[in-house]
C-alpha cells in the first residue's frame, strides 16, 4: 500500500509540473482579453494612483470622527476624546539616581490609572515658524550689522530646514476617552482625568498639555496627510473658513444667518473634520 501511494503522489507531481506552463499562458490570455474588453467598451483601466485615491478612506470612515470642537474630539455613539501632548525630560542625560526616580514615578502614575489610556507616538516635521517669527522681530530691532547678517543667515537656514522637511522630531501623545450623551458631563470627566494624569506625570518630569481645537485638527491632518504642508490651522488663519457654515443657520465666526448656504445644515460635515481631511 505504501509504494502505491508514493507512486500516486509522484505521478501527480509530474502532472502538476507539466501543466504549470499551460496554466500561466491561460492566465496571461485571460488578463489580455479582459484589458481588450475594457478598451473596447471605453472604460479605461484604473491606474495604481487612481485606484489608491478611490480607495483612500476619509476621517469619518477611518476613525468615526464626527466633530472637533472646544478641545474635544467627538466620535460616533457618544464617544469623546481628549488628547494630551507629552513633553518628557531627556532621559539619557539624567544620572542613574535621576533615571530611577523617573522610572518609579512613571510606574506609580500608570498603576494608579483606573480608566483606559492610549499612548501614541509619531514623527513630525520640525516646526520652525515660531522661531522664525521671533528671530525676524528681533532682527528688525537689531542695530549691529554683524548680528543682523547672522540673523539673516539663521533665518534662511530655519526656513530651508522646514521647507525641505529634512529634520523630524518624535512627538508623544496621550488619548483619554469617555462615553456620555451629555457633552458637559464628558468634558468634566475628561478634564478631571487629564488633571490627575498631568499631576502624576509631572512627578516623572513629563509635562502633559491638552491640545486645543486647532492643534487637534492639525494632528488629525498629520495622520491623514503625512508630511504635507500647510496645516489646517494656517489655512484657517488665512481666512479659509470665513464663509463656511457649521450647523443649522450659524456661521463659524458666530454670526447668525437667516438661510443655510453652501449645502450646510443638519447633515453637513463639521468644519473641523473637513479641514483635517484636506
């Protein structure tokens, strides 16, 4: 019985190896025929870029984000999120005693948590806009020509550093969540949790700062559009949302209007969520 089974598998292997060229030619002919049918019907074959763009998810389908308002992210099913930006101390520059203190403080802070917390790490392009603005203001008041020339060289370097996106920095964030139908209750609980966590992390020399609405939109835009500039906050400051309607009959700036415009209304997407997808 054993030799018979071995001979059977041997014959099947030879048959499969002999049929591989035929199967390959049949698959190529089928693919060519399908291309010809699409061309004859006038339907262009979707390219890789077009197909990827058609399948690209938006922020609602990916994370179920309904709105970003007043420093909170509202998700579907009455879920709310608050994001804290973490600024830790340079751990490698501490001595052994300092590192031990930081480690113990972090362990104590995490063990005291009684609610879910999510930590997110990402790399972002170095933002030199504030440094450029401060340096340009200082240069305008400078009277020494040598320092003024040095300021000009430094301004050019900082601008090129951000334009080329050659320098990246690692950012860490902490996401707090809560489920409630009442927005005021959700805000109160999240602010209380953020205060307790910030106090616990401060003992480990970690500064936790809640993100405001524009920073939240910029962060979502960063995840949806890696490395793209400008940010939604820059476009909003330039007046991109001056004519956007949010809600039913209320302008973004707070000025009421009599009729809905631009297709906005009860079913319109929030301005913050649309800006993050741009």
